[in-house]
């Protein structure tokens, strides 16, 4: 289909259909955005790591899978169907996540966590309920398939230890023709009829309908025979009210960011700006569907990722709009300018999206929680942008200009004459600026100190909603007496609800059990009848879990820098790829240090938000740098005799408008997120957005002033 009225109608109809699908879904299999699966930081809920207790060895994979079955069964009994239970066989623990029940008012995560981890009690009982054999006497239970006269039958083969064999022989001898019931805790899981007295410690349970039923029964019996119970001192919780308010704020922030970017794009680029707004809206809809249809869990950082993606992917439209302006400046027709503008912009757009996708893949591979959710939304944004931001945008704009009303120069921005700025000659000025920033940051590190978040070091932080009568000194004394641990107690007012929030931070890196947390809550409430402390959020991590997260964070940043060097080396071999890759990496290290200094100077402990910000800025900054390298490659191809200094100065000057406009668009999104999170005190987003703003600024600066000049210095040294 050629660009024109039919294609324009088709694109707009497709957009309307996507909107309808997003709002209403399609039956029970395709969920709309109103039925999204939200993380516990939005819906409220529990995330806990369960580990075997009183076991002097590492649990086997089979034992961990069996333990998972216990947790799944208990969650079924509590009608908790929306959950994630995963096994980390290398670390030897089980991760459980589940949202709080809809409409729940008595938020008591301690009891829920403790109940899930209790040792499963397997018993064999007679018809009167008397316990005959216990689970500890069962050695193994395995599903089997037998064939008799061509007819398949399914059964569970049991093996008992010596004591169990004797008890089972006596029990079956007394219950011939009667039922022997098998219970897991107080739940009946099977009730077979005893056919004969069984000796030797081997038995089978027959009558299964299929292999899956036999397998399920065997797993439950094995669960009751586990030699350990499960417990946790690594868990986090959040109340539903706190998460829902944060969700509403982030939605409004996203709408505001989209509106401001549309005003900016239309005001600056005119008709291409209108096209950009339509395609950006389409991209956001597709991104949301990519989360809602597979029921991927969306968290607050994931929403921040979508909003940030809005700012990053507008870069595609800015690059193409600037290229169109270049072609119009050369005297091309409007249609020719659009066609060649998109063609010339493709390599920069492609490289920028691929590098951002590499960052997203690293976040998803090595991260969890914040990093994983943010990485997924970023990855989807980059993939969708390659289709919507290039193909759909191009054909939409070409369809517009097929109408004579829009085929007019007044609907486009024609580039003015570009003055070449001597960037290379100012290299010492840039070195002084970067040096001052580095020295100020290092001084800040020594004066303020570098703090690692509980997430990386281990520790415990509890947050409560309390009345105005709360006395921090009395509360601190009561908690310290209860736990024998030094604590810091602070009260802040929540702008979302107007309620007071009490934060209790424990010294040291040790975690705590749910029972200990419950005792702390009771101790706080005993300080005064009017305190009325209700748990709103907890974060408890053991040191070794934090150390693992820290190692993954360092590995993620290191891999990102390595991949960037290799990618730039390969893609820009025409301008000495290895020097280009190394100088780009130096610029990225510069940006990483600025983000690090922002965390330190604003007193934000380093956590997975730091990793997400650093990796995002690496992807964002290299995108800027690639645009400049791409223009250097193009200018060198057009004039192979141009000097290195002229190449850098001319190419950087030509792409300066694009770099500044992209940074402005991204900064708009970040500022909107930051202002909303600061006013409503959404700490997880503040810790993300504030350093991100500094990262966006330094990413633009390093691409324009550092990467290109360093590459030119390297090339000039090679010439000598």
C-alpha cells in the first residue's frame, strides 16, 4: 500500500483498534491495561526468601521443588492464586511473591509469612483419626505407570524406613477392608482402601486417574517427609493503600510528561512533531499491551521506565526531523526531504536502539525486582521504537504530505545556517570542567561518605503509619529494649494521605524473623494507647543476600561498558573503531562517576536504583555519542581528506541541535517524575529520578564535549 489517504486511514484505524484492545482486552485470554498485573509495590503484598532450617548440608534440587509444592499448597488453601513461587537451586532457597487480598484492611504479613514456612506434617491415620505413621518414616514416594493386559494404571510407590515398615505392617494388618487416610497438616490428600497386610516396607497406592494425579500425590507425600522446615529473615512488605496512591501519582506524571513533550515537538518541528506525537502514543499503547497481555508484573520503577522511554524514544523523531530539516536546507522537495531524512537517520536510530536494548538485556539477565521490571519496559520500548518510530512514522508523514494542504513548507522547519563551533580547540576548557566535577565529587565522598543501601549490605527498615501522638524517644527506647539493637526512629508526613509515617531503621546488617517484627510492632503500640502504629512497609535483608545483589550490580555495569566498546568497535571501523569504542567508554565512565557523585552528595544510599540509573545513562549517553560518530563517518565518506579536527568540529556542530533537543525532551520526563515523587514522597522514585536528571545532563555534555574531542586527540596522536 502506497502512502496516501488509504494508508493514513489504515494507520489511524489500527491506532483506534489498539486503544480499544488496551482498554477492553479481548476475552479472558487477552487482558487489557485495566487488568494489568501490578507488583507488590503497587497492590501491596509480600516478597520473602524462604530457606531450609536446621539442615547441615545444602538442600537438593528435588527437596527444594518439593518444598515449593508445600508453599503452593498452603497458598491454595489461603485462596492466594495470584502469586509467584520460584526456586533458586544454586543459592538453595525459595522466593515467594504475592499481592495482598483485595479489600484487605487487617494487613498482617508476619502471620502469612510464618504460616507458609512451617514444616509440613504428613500423617497416616485410621478411620477414627488416630495417627499411625508420620512423614519422617517415609523414605520416598514416586509416581509409576503399570500395564496389565494392555490397560495402563497409575499408582504411587512408597518406601518406608525400618521403623516405618514395622508400623505400616501393623497398620495394614488391622485395617484390611478399611480406609487409611493420608493427611498433609490437616488437609486430606488421599484415602485408599487397605487390601491386604503389607510387609517389607514397600507399598503402592492405586486408583489414580492419570500420571499427573499420581505425581501430585507423590510430591505431597515427599513434602511431608522433608527433613527441614522453611523460615525467612529476608522479606519486604507494603500496604495496599501506600502502593495505590503511588500508582495514581505516577499515572498522572506520565500523562503530564506526554502532554509537555507533544507541545514541545509540535511547537519546534510542526508537522513532523504532530506525526511524532501520534507514533509516541501508539508506542505507549503497544508497550502497555506488551505488559498486560502476558501478564508481566508491572512495578513503580517499571512505570518510571515507560515514562523515561517516552523521552528516550522521542529521540528517533528528533533525529529524523533534524535530517528532514537538513534536506530541505539543501533544496530538496518536501517528499524527497522526508524520504532521504528517514534514510539518513536510520543508522543512528538503529545503533542507538541496539545499544539501549543491550543495556535492557543486561538489566533483565542480572537483575530482579526494580532492575528486572525497568529493564523489561526499556527493552519493549526499544523494540517497538524500531518499528513504530521508523516505519509507521515515515509512512504516516508521507501520507500526510500526499494531501496538498500539508504539502507546504510552512508545515516544516527548515534548518538555518549552522555555525561551526571549535569544540576541539576548547578541549582544555572541557577538561577543566570535568576535572572540577570530579574533584568536587571526590571531596563529597570523603566529607559525606558513601552509603550502601540495606539491599546491598543487609539490615532491616520498618515503616508504620502512626497518629500525631507518637513519641520518637519512647518508641526508640521500647524497640531497643525489645530487640537489644540500636535503632534510629524518624517521623515524616505523607503528602499523599496527610498521615504521619514512622521509620524505624536498625543498626547492623542482620535481618529479622516475622515473629521479631510482630513483637516490635506490639512494642511500639505499648508506648501509648494513641500511637496506633500500623505496618505500611518493611525491608529486611540478610547480608549474604545483599552481597549477591551487589556483585550482580557491579557485573551488570562492567558488562555494559564491555559490550559498548565491542559494539562501537565493530560498527564504526570506518573511523578507527577501537579508538572510538575506548573514547566512548571513557565518556561513559565520566557519566557513571557523575551519577555516583549525585547519589553521594544527595545522601541517597547505593541500591538497585543506582544500577538502573547508571545502565540507563550508559545507554542514553552512548546513543548521543553514536549520533556524533555516525555524522563523523558520513562526513569522512563525503570528504576523505578532511582533517580530524574539522571532522569533529563540523560533525558535532551539525548534531548539536539534535543532542540538546533530545536531552530537553528526556529531561522533561525526568523532571515531571522527580517533582511528583518529591511532593508525594515516593522514595523509590526519588532515588531513581533525581540522579537520573544529572545523568541526562552529563550524558549530553560528555557526548558533545568529551567523546568526540578524545577521539580526535587519539587520531592526531596516531598521525604523529
